[in-house]
């Protein structure tokens, strides 16, 4: 029987196809590391967590879309990325439920994080808000991630709300000039979002509508009450 070599751990081979997603995942990992090491002078304390939630969302969405939407990676690779926590398995599990397809972070639906057992203002469907109401969620920077007519396609209004999987695929198809601009990923309905039909938020853990006065406040102000 061969002697065991202490301190040696066999490195698990990455599944086939990892090299296809590796450049994008590496880039996002570097951006996350940079965000964690950046000073936050001039920003509110909660804004320092925005890049963390947003990069986690984009990285998870990239893996999710590559597997479910565009069929570009194998089930083995998809499960490997979940197991390695490259993608957020809890967030992805929520995306599979009606009304949660665009959820920005599991943080915003955890009632322990908000007063009176509520959820974040970004979970209120836009049709339930007063016309012209705009906000950015205090902890994630989300502009609104509830499903339904008039919902945001780019929930952050920046590069972290873009569909990186689609951008990569379009460039592979020879569309070198293809670039999704923020305006193209802004407010839209299901038709402009590609024909996908998404459920609306129903009763349940989020079945509490914010009072009118809370709708008119920023997310910071609503959370402070």
C-alpha cells in the first residue's frame, strides 16, 4: 500500500468547457477584489456594499443564462460552478420562482433586514408605485427588481445589470460592434425584454405593499423608519 503524502491534495479537474467562461468569470472576480480593497470616502456606508451585491448578481446571471437560456455550457460545468460558489445557488433558486426572475439579492427579501417584517422597496412592482417614483435600494443600488409590466431590464442602470452572456455570444457571431448600452437595457416591458413572460409578485412573503408615504421616500429613508 503506497504511503500517503501528507499536505498533498489532488486538484480536481475542471469540467470541459470551463475555458469558455473563464475569462469573464476571472474579470468579474478581479473587479470584486478591487471593489473590496477600494476606499469608500465620500460614499454613504451602505453604498460600499453595492459592488458586492451587483457583481454577485452579474456573475450568477452570467452562469445562469449560459446554461438555461443559451445552452452554452454543460450541466456538469453548471453544477461545478454552483458547488465552487462562483455563482450564487440561493439567488438562482429564487430566479426560478414566479415574481422573482430579476431578484437583485437574497438580502432584499430577508425580512430580518428590514423593519416591521417587510422587504425592500425594490421588491414593490412599479405599477404599484406612484408615477415618477425613482429610488436606489440602500444596500444593493437596485432600481427595482420586481417582475411585471414596466419593470427594469437593467435593474442597476450600470454595467453590472448587463447580460454578459448575450454580449459574449453576439461577439462570437461576428457582431464586433455589438454593445448593449445602458439606455437599451433600461425601462421596458416584456415585449422589449425579448418576449419572455414573467409572473407578477403575488401574496406570500412579499405580499405587503408599502404605504404611500414610504413609496415617496428614498430607500434609505424608508429603511430608517
